[in-house]
């Protein structure tokens, strides 16, 4: 996945107001602490938010497609 697509999930999540920068940062740290390596896919990050109940599957998919507001 190109870097521009990785950034788009985070940008869309912030623009939508569904997630804060702090939530994104905390989740990145948590996922990496659970054994994730340096590069973390947007899909894996989105899945972790769904598993925690912070996003539903539809919201995650919309954000993965770069749709914020």
C-alpha cells in the first residue's frame, strides 16, 4: 500500500471527527506493542479500532477509502 493511502486513513479519520489524534497515536503504539513491526497497514489499524468498538465496520471501510466528511 503506498504511503499516500496510509496517510489518507488517518487524515480521513481526523477530518471525520470519529477519532482524535491522541486516539490514533495511542492505537499505533498499542498495536506495535502487541508485536506489530515498523510498517502498519491502514487495514490493520482500522481493524484494531473496530475490535475496540471505536469504529464500526462500515465507518472503517469509509475511512479506508479516504472518505471523511
